[in-house]
């Protein structure tokens, strides 16, 4: 069958009767992503994907991100001898008035690497501006261009969402369609049959991100159907078990923390009790799709439910006290 793909025991196909499919395998990469918040919000609205990036911009974070992106590897040849330099920014000084980072040149492949300061790039908290000073001439490094690039990136970061923020938007959406993150590195997910159409929406979303990405780096997204047979159901049951096990442990830690710390917020405790109920509901949905019980989690869920019930009792008592 020419359109069949084998991937670590998953049997996938690019086409076929969707009614006979277990779901979709999805993978994507975001690379060095930087998108103007206005463009991201418009794209999310168009795709009906919740926009989760806040409007508030931290100029200090923009400064750290901009200077962190200044990183070059430069190879020069003088008289038949090759020299390799790394140019980047490192922390220099932090005070109540702002931050300063040094632009440095590191000469590699020496017995002891040599470091030379090329400039200072400083962020002023009062004005929320950056400026460069103490620039030195270097025959191999365009110091002015590096400083200018830091200034350009600083202005860009002040109005853009970065990869980490967009990653959160993506993972929140995938969680809303019961997608299971596979136990391998990278962004690889299984979305159950009931949400296969939403995977297509997500692919369009990633494609749209690539079109408004301020960095010249490609994004990748693709998916294929997972065939519905006993082997695939068993394989996905293993992945669901690992995912649920990890989430149960996280929920247990949070609920235990609220109890031991004497949390005084009824709304916080009630929200986590609802999250526990939601996790049980997700487990039942997976079992319906996979037509088998996700075994080995009963004791974990029992312990988590006891913690959840304790949160509900404490929340009720606080609300009664508040109403008295």
C-alpha cells in the first residue's frame, strides 16, 4: 500500500475511510518563532483558537531576549591560519536603574579561550530604552551591526509573542481536543478520532504562524491517520497510561501543597477539585475510544480523589465562615 507509513510501531496512512481510523498522529516544530501579538490574536480569532498571550509587555524581558539572540559564529582566515570566534552577550551589571550586558568575542580552539569586550548594551528602566556604548573597533567583527541588531530585536520583542508563549497556546489547544503527547522528544501528539477535524484546523494555524513569523526560520507541521486495529489501540493505551500517570502525580503534588500550606482561597481549591474530576472524565473518554480500560491507575486515582475531597471540604468551610 503506497500511502502507508510505519513509525515506531504506529501504522499510519495519508488517506482512507475516516470511520475506520483511530485518530491522527500530529507532529510540528516552531523553531525560532517571533510573531507580532496583533497578528497572533487575529490568527487565533480566525481559527477559533483561544488567544492566551497577555497584552502586557515587559521591557526588561524584551532586553534579555534581544541580547540573548545576539550570537554569531565567525570563521576568518589570516595568512593561512583559521581562527574561529563566537560573538554573544553576557551579563555584566544589574542595578536599581537597569541592566547592562557585555558584547564579547570569544576566540575558540586555544589552550585557554580568549575573551575580549566589544561593547556594553544597557537597558534603562526609567526610560525603557536601550543604548550601546564603549564600542571598540574590531577588524573581524562588525560591532556596530551587532549593537544595531540588538536594538532592532528589542523593539520587536516588545510587540511580539515568542516561541515559548505560542507553544503554550498550542499545547492548551491540543489539550482541549484530548490530544496525547507521545513519550518521545519534540511535539508529537495523538489526537483521537472525535477531534480529527480540529487537527486540520491546527495545521492551518501553524501554517498561518509561518506566514507572520518575524524570523526567517521555517515551521513544520504534518499529520497522518492512525489505523484502528487492536495493535494500535494497545500502543495508544500505553501512551495514555503514561500521560495520565504523569498528570495524576502533578495534581497530587498541587492538592497536597494546598492542604499542607493551609490554602485560604476557596476558588483555588474548587478549581483544582474540578480539574481532578476533569482528568477522570478524560480517562473515560480515552477508554471509550480505545475500547479498553487504562489499567494500573485505580490506586493513584483513589489517592487523588481523597485529596480532592479534602479540598472541597476545606473550601466549603471557608465559604461558610465567610458568610457568617
